[in-house]
């Protein structure tokens, strides 16, 4: 759903304000499991997927941690997330309407593949700050990985109403249409809009490659 294809410093992701644990904590478990939806979703620490993202459970069963350490199970990751989230949840008792704190809590759960919990806190953050495009895009990613493809697309479309040129929202809109809906034409349209809005995008070649791939798939289907 990114991100080291990194965005330009002026892009939307630099304003996310999310904790570094999003990409680095839990011994890098999130990155190893292939959490990123696309090239931009996780920010500059994430790796672009070399192939369609596998379900987290399957990845955990087939991949080990660097240095020979075993991959944490989903139950272990949930337990670690709960421990990490405890201070944030305690702070939220005092400030339950703190949008940034709610988004940070959501990001922590997303980093450990607890996407339903992440979506819950992203939604609460948006109840307070509905025009936050970064948070809405993150919510879309969590919904996608929770299996709610239509919900993810709806959130991205809403995000683009607030900011029609947001890099992450446009890229992920294309990626979810392509991977989640098998909609090559829709993906191409989103990515072409991305390149039109950001002609100097530093990851332009990667996006162009995706457009070419989708175009080939579209022609085969037709």
C-alpha cells in the first residue's frame, strides 16, 4: 500500500507526524512481512514490493528475521503492539479527542499488522480531524489489508476531495484498483493523474513502469 522509493521532502508523507516505530520497531517485523501497499505508503523506511503483497500470515510462515531470528507470530506481534500501545492508550484516557495521538496509536497497530485495530483508531482520529488526508490515506491502507477493498477506495476518494493532488492517495488509489479490483484502466487513470499533478516526482520511472504493466494487462483482457 509508501517509501525507499522516497517521496520528495515537500510531499504529503513528510507531514504524517507518525512515530518511527511505524517502520523500525518490533525488530523490523512490519518491513520484513511486506507491509507496504505500494511505493509511497510507509514513508522513507519502507521497501517497495517486488511482487504482489502476500498475506501477513503466509509471509510470517515463510520468512525469518535478519540474523537468523525467527519471525514473530501474529499473536506475538499483537502482544507486542499492546505493550507498545499502553502508554498511548493511557494518554488517550486523558485526551480522548487528541487526533494526533489517535493516529499514532493507529500507526503502531498497523506496523504490527493489527489492521482492524489500526482502522478503529484512524477512524477516531478522523472524527476529530476529518480533513487530514494523511490519516485518511493510512485508514484506507488498513481497511485494504483488513479485506475491505471498497472501504479503502471510498476513503481514498474522500481524501482526494480534500486534496486532489495528494501523492500517496493517488498512488494507492491506483494500486488498490489494480490489485484489489483488477481494474487496470482505473489504476492507469489514477497514476496518470499522479504524474500530471507531480511531473517532477522522483519515483516517476517506477510509476511509469506500473502504468505500462497495467496497460499490457488491459490490452490482454480486451
